[in-house]
């Protein structure tokens, strides 16, 4: 899932006190119901306007507003179905049965990505190592592989807190706070960083530590700056809280960072030591998409998910799960003639704002092949959560996905993502491509708890099997010679 910060994003400008049961479903891109339109926009017309590259880039990385669990809704229409009749969903006489999927093979891919490789933070050597692993695996499975490099620029950055013994702590660095390097003794401020809290300690020239909650992030920064602190560190109070937020239109002269509860406990155990906060890192970098297709194949159906993670999180759910299923589906379909109609893609730099999928859609547009894409199946964060699973789909694909779920007896149906939760399907939807994305609510995202120990194998198997069935129907709809195992609806 994409986030409004490279570690994870929670609230917007307000920092209301969370509850112990608060989950971390907090990703950046604004979406509105199933159609994934930008927040605060009117309902989309039946035929979506194709957006420019600048508009696609602008959709990423807005902070979450702490919305409740999504409600079951009917997805908004995304295409005028009367403009062009869809091909009949009836297999041709020469159709070949869909292959079987090995969920066990998918599980092995998850274990390698989240276990052996671990965190695959955007723009790092580990992300490049993951891209190399995808390329090698696709080639071994008999696909032609293209590594599509691109540059990205983000609106938020990772900060770092260094102590004199060489130890470091990664942190979310608030946009609008100071970007200079600072150095000072650590001091713990009681309460939540209100003026009276700062009056009880000597914060002059020091790096202040305060708890998250009660007042806005920016208010904490104003109070710290008034007390003479050279920097402010905001500490989460619960393990399942994600990181991030915004100052809104406000700014701060001092650097303001946010860290997890565990990291905060460690720093509070070292009060009176001197901490150095380096200057803000450049907000740009290099990443890559890994694209696999058969020789002379075409991207009539795009299947993929992002392989990068937020910092210091192994991302078993987000998104080793979707990356692993992408590889397992490539393995399952490699000897089927319908594979010539599939492009499997591992997207880079999703966690920084959907940059990989935006770059891929741009490349299809530039090569005049975007109109060949009949559907995009997005695989993201499918290794945790609970049923009923939400099927976020364009109107012309909703009945297909619903029919597959019903026949497989998997508890899933039309639904919507929480507001401000986005993923790579949004880049395709914005370009007029029909999309399907199965999302399990209640998943753990963007915290150290997203690891192999907390991976939900039952949820993963359900959604893997469901997506495999949906893919067969999407290929049939695209005219591929395939006979799906399930009904594909009317």
C-alpha cells in the first residue's frame, strides 16, 4: 500500500489520541469509494477522463484522515458499457482449461521476500535486490524480462536519529518542519507537549521527546520551539499505531520527527545522551519496475503488485504477499497459451506514491499500447486481515469478480477502501483501464508487526485462489483461449 510517509502514515494535521485497538490501515492516496477518485471531487462520470502524468503523480501521498472501517457500497461506474459491448464470456472451441495454482509455491516466495531479503525500502539496495530476484525468477519461468528504470520525487522523507555510540533510529520526518542538521541532549517532556509540559523541564538547546496524542502535531512543534528545543521527537504510544501525518499549511523552524513506541522506549532509556539528527535527505531517487511477458506477448491483462516496503519493516503482508502471488501466477500460467496476453509487473516505489505504476502506465501511453490493456489485476496486502473481503472493481468487472467469489464460496463482495487508502490499481483506473483489487479489511500495515510471524495463511490462500479465478475470467474477456474453472458471470 502506498503511504504519505516512507514509514507509515496515520492521522492528518490533528493528532487525536488513538485507542489501543486502532489499526494501521493508513495509506496516502485519496480514493473515493470503489472508483478511487481524488477526495473532495464530485462523483465521476460514466466514462473517466484520462489524466495527465502530472495528475497521476499528484494523486499520491496525501495523509490519512483516520477513517473507520470501509462500508459495503456499490462501486461507482468507471466506463460507459453501452459504448462498446464486452466480448462474450464464452470459451472458444480451442480453449484450454486454466492451470492450477500452487499456493505452496506462493508461500515460499513470501518467505524469501520477507524472510531472506527483509525490508525492501524504496530506493535502497534491498529494493534493487528484490527487483533482481523478481527478474531472475521471471526469466527462470520462461518470460522475457524488462527492468524499467525511473526517477521519483517524494513529498516526505525519512529522518534519522544518531547517538554517539554509532546507533541509529529511523523516523518519519514531517514535511514543513526544519530540514537542517541539529545536535542536542535528549530530554523527556511529560504529557503530550503542551506549554505546561515544557515549562516543567529545561528543553533549551535540547532534543525534546514527547508522547503522541491530545493535541495536533504542529501544536507540539510550536510549543517545543517556544521552549528553545532544537528538535522534537513524537513517540507513538501503541505498537499498532503507524507513523506520520501533516502540519497542514503550517511549518516549523525545528526538525520534527516521529518514531514507534518501541524506538521511543529505547531513546528514553538513554536520556542525557547527545543525539544528532542529520539534514533531510534528498526527496528524489531511482527505482525500477520489473516487467515479464512472453516473447511477442502483449499486455492485454496486467497482473502485478509492488515489491518495495516502508523502512525497517519486512512487509510480509505489504507487500511480499502480492509480489509472491504475482510470481506464483506467472509460474502457474507460463505454459498456457493465454500467457501471451499477460504482463506480470513488480512495481517499484509504490510506498513513496505509486511512482512505479505511474511510470508503467506512462510507458504504455508513450508506446501507444495503453488501449490494448483490457484489465488490471492489483495484488497488494493480501496476507492479513479478515473476511468478508472487499472487491474493489470497475463496474464492468464487478460482476465477474462477484461470480468467481460466489462459485468458489469465498466470502467477498463489492466494497470500498477506507478513504485515503490507495494502491497501484489507481494509476490504471485514472488512465481509463478497468481494474480489480481484492482487499481484506483489518490488515496490519506499515508497522514492525507486518512480519512472517503475523502472516495470515488462511486469508492469503483465500485471496490467492480468488485472484487466480478472476485472472482466468479476465483473460477470457480479453479473448484468450482459456476455459476458466468457474463461471465468469453474465
